């Protein structure tokens, strides 16, 4: 054992400080506590100058399991019930089965552990949009989660033990105590902590231990349904673009305007949320990490360069830039990012990232040829020939990935012969359109004007 020093020197003082810095966390862990403070909380709810913390432990008897902690900010006065309700509203992954009577009782608590938005329990309880279900004591015991998530309930066979502390219970010398009142009767004080721990044997001494910060929702979940999918893109599309956001949640890149750059950021965040190393790419209509014949056929079937009664087409029908049309810009994104075997490993131009935000990846040549090829994508294969319109009827044979790859590759690599690119793509699409019918050739004069020597497909 180290002997106390009689030397009254600064070095001895600093020795004590250093030992304390490392010894206190060790002592806390030895007593089953993990050092944790307000500063460790990441998911904050509410607003105000006061702060409290809610910690939930689904196995109060286990000293080694992890609990989840949420922060709650408030002003003037608040109760533990206010804190729980606010956290339930803010975190779409948290669920509660509560009593109808006051003071409120907690029968069950659940958590969507894998974050897939699919949470259900075995007694078919229906939770409202805030994650709350009201039940009687006859429906308070025995239900379990049907999905690989967390859920525990009880009233007669087990119960949720309510603990409290007016200071950090994970600090040295501090601890939890039984609240002795219901959630609605517990008045919070600044810096207070609440514990809800599942007590399977009515020990009355189970408290939340080993807290970890409840994870923040992904910023790509714009409609709070615990998923990042094309529904969120449509919510983003519905915002007024080019203007400051009415809700800061839609300004994903924090530049005080909602625009194409926020869509780029969404594609990146959604990729991260789904555990991919790179962003999703424009052109991937079904978000399957491949831009292939399926995406092409989707865009072809929904091609509408003049829009549709002011409605904003969805991402999954080929609207990759958030405007009111499925048009040449969307085709350019698909062409640039075409990757039937999957995305490249690294992000870059064409991934929706980098200096090419919102730019057209293929230059748009004069309408005389290019618009012929793009219009061929539309339902019925309507072709725009300068100022006159020619109707095409297309064959039943759809393009295969390899054939479309040849078309797209030539479009990207055609160099200065951009006016011929449209004619060449048209030639290919006219005989391999995903729309049913039979082809009619362009007048020879128009063909020669566009491409005197069509490329060899």
C-alpha cells in the first residue's frame, strides 16, 4: 500500500489529483456503475434552461446489461410524466404501455432496437403515433416483442421500478432511491435523474445501470417513421426549394436554404443509415444500389418533360432532381451513374457528392437530335422532331443491361459528336423500347442530318 507523504509540496497534491482522476472511475465500475454525466447524453428533448435525464433499463437485476439515457430540457415546472411523454414523442423507437388512470402507471416499455420501424408485441397491442398504448391491468402481464427488439411488461407478475435522484446517481457518493410516488407526482429539479428498471421479482432495489446515450435518429428520417426511404425524399421534395426552411430538419447541410445540396446530403446520410460506405446515387429509383435496366424502364414509363398538373413526381418514378418533371436532367443522372453491377466503392462525381452538385452530367445538345432520343422514352414513344411530331410504336423486346450499357457508354464517350449521340440512342431505343408496339423509322433526310455515319452498336 502506498504510504501518505508528509511532504507539503505541489507535486504531492498533483499526485492525489492524478490518482483520483483514474481511481474514481475504477471504484464506480467496481460497484457496478459506469461513469456517466449530462455531457454524455446525446438525445435531448424539450426546451428550457433546466435539464433532467431519463434512464431505462430492461433488466434491472443484471448489473452488466446496458441501459439507455435521454435528456429532457424544461422551464418553470415539469414532472417525470412530462419527461417520459416528451421522450416518447421525440424518439420513434421508444414505446410504452401505460395505465389510463392518474397517477399514471407504466405497464410496459419497448424499444425498436434494430431501428427498422417494425415494432409489435404478442398481445396485439396497438400503439399510437406517439408510441403510447393505454391498457388496463388485465393486459399488463406476459406480452413479449414479436421482433428482435426490447420489450418488458408487468403489473402482477413483475413491474417497472421507478427510481429517482436529485443529482447524478453515477457520481461518487450518489445513488438512486425508490421514488415512492407516481410519475405524475414526481416534480423534477434541475439536474435530476429518473430510473425505470424492470424488476422481475419485486425486489424494489433494481435501478438503471451502465447507461449509454440513446442514439439520435438519422437525419435522413424526415417523416419520423424510423426509416430512411423514398418517402423521406418526397417529404424533402414537398418543401419550397431555394428558400430558407420552415423546419430546420429539412436543411440537411445547414446552409439556410432547401435545395439540391440537401438531397445530396440525404443520399449520403441514407447510405450511412443503411451501413453502406458511400451515398446512394441519383438514377437509383428503387435504392437497390444498382442503376440498371429496371431504373431505366421506370424512367421510360414515367417520362414527362412537361410535368403533370403541378404534382411533384416521386423519386421512384424517375424524378432525381426534385422538380416537377421526369425529364432530360433525370436521364442524364441515370446515364452518368449507370452501374448494373452496383456502385463503385468510393464516392465522387455522380454519387451526389463533390463539386458537381446538381449539374447535368451529360451536355444537352440541340433538340433536333437529342430530344428525339429522350422523347422516345415516353409512354407511347412520342418523338419530338424539331417543330413537328412523329408517333412511334415500339416493339415488345426490352433492353437488357448489357445493351443499355452499350448505349449509355457511347452517350458518355461520344465527345464532340453530341448531336449524333441522340440519334444513335434513338436508333437503339426504337428497336428495344420497354413500351410495347412496332417501330417506324425516321425519314432518311432526318437520319442523315443527325448522324451521317451512325455508330456501330
